[in-house]
C-alpha cells in the first residue's frame, strides 16, 4: 500500500543518493522514518563502503517498527559488503518502501522476496521513473555490459562548433558552461580526441563544481603538446589510448609526467568504452570533434545527447558538430526521443535519448 508521504521521503532518498560517487555501483540513498519523523539517513558514498541502508541503520539507535525508504532494492547477496536485507530484518524494520527493482541479476527481486518472507511489508515503485533516471547509467551498464554514453556539444544557430579558423571561445554563455561542469561532475570519464587537445587545449574538469572525472584521450599518433592543460595531473588523472607503434619518445615523456598509456591494436570508440566499462565506469561523456562523435554514434555508444545552441551566426565553412554518418535520406536521420528543451539565458539546451538498443529502460 502506498501512502501520501511515500513520495516525500523517496525524494529525500534521491537527494541523498546524488552525494555519492559510487561507480561501478548505483547511487542509493536511504531514509528511516518513525512516527512521521526522520530518525536516520544514509547514502552509499563509494564502492566498497557501506550501502545506504546499512549506513542509515548504523545511525539509528531504535529502528524497530520504523519504515525504511530506499530508491533501489536492497541487496540480498554477499559482495564487498554483507546483504542489506539481513541488516534490515535484524533491525526490526516494519515496512520497506523501494523506488525500483535492482537490474543486477544477483539481486533483481530477491531482496524484496527475502524481506517479505521475513514478514516485512514492502511497497515497490514509488517515484520509479525518477529512480530509473538517477541510475540510468548503472542500469545500462548492467544490461548491456558497457558504459552509458552522453554526447555533449555546443553550436551556433547555423550549426557550427567553431569558425573556419578553429576558434570556439566561446560558443555559449558562462551559465551554459556551468551546466556542462555539472554534467562532468556526474560522469566517470570524459572522452576526447587528439585534435581537440591540440586545438582547444581543454582542462575537462568540473571547474570546482565537484568530482573531476577520468580524462581520456584517443590518439593514434601521440602528436600531443606536452604542456597541454589536460596533462596537469593535479586536476585529475589522464589516460591516453594509442597504438603499440605510436611515437615511442613521446610515449616515454608522457609516462614520465604520470600520464597512463594504454596500447590497443585498434583504437576505436568501441574498444575504448569496453576498457572504461571494465574499469567500472557507469557513465562516459563524449566531448570531442565531429569525426570522433560520428564514430561513437555509429558504434551505438551514445545513448543521450546534450546539444547547446547559442543565438549566434558565423556563416562560412565553420566546423560542424558531427562528421559523416552516411545518411543520404532525411527519413534515415537519427531521431532523438523523449526530448526536453530548456532555456539557459540566451542559449537553448536540447536534451534527448538517441534511439536504438539500450533505450527501453530510459524514462
């Protein structure tokens, strides 16, 4: 049975969950309510640390008879931490309200079944769409064994990300760039190409907003300036994916700076995302040139698009946000689904999901 206050406390779980940096685990928050008042809260901080339910219970001196709210089904297996279901049962929790079922086959439904078998009332599906959206990247990685991809770009009204000379500072306003910094904050890795490093010299950090993700460069030649901002490792770690035969002298100098070098026979978006997924990345952000963006889209590695559009016109032969996709008919165009349009000052932000495999779970 769903109560009127269930939505209120589940929203609190979602707010708590966002504080964690949990990849490859999901973001989870928990709230314990007794006699209409919150008596304890917790959230999963990072992989290997206590889950949200255990964290909340550890702060609760008298949980017996209380209701536990959690945005993801409690686990019922031993991993890095013990099963949360057993801790809930031992604590004497009377009712558990769950936002969504865990897609992990080790859990999926088993946690709820265990709680009900112990006589605990369980309500499932409170703010389910919001819970799915929060952990869309985790769900995607579990279901498809690859990280969730977001492609972000900023362009002028006439579709240019830079002028013909390559100048791109700045297409959008500081307010729009602040949104990008938040997007980086919630990503586990940012992928770019060697040409973007040479042309724009980006830092690819959250600029103090929060977490700085792993910075990833794809470069077959290693023709990269050693003094580039992205090699300031005090900001965040940087890894370069290149070939075994790329410039050995430059490779040695980059390693000496502390840059990680990964050699792949085929340096492609697919091989790079496979490596990042194996590292535990849930969400990767593509901030790159048009050719690399086209490859990522064609290889099915972009699930969501953030397109910032500035009310500017540069004309001429400026640089486009995406390269050739081999599309010759408008009917074959890539179409975004579940589109959301926002205004950020004078800029417009279009957000949508790119159709294809992996979109069935997206709210």
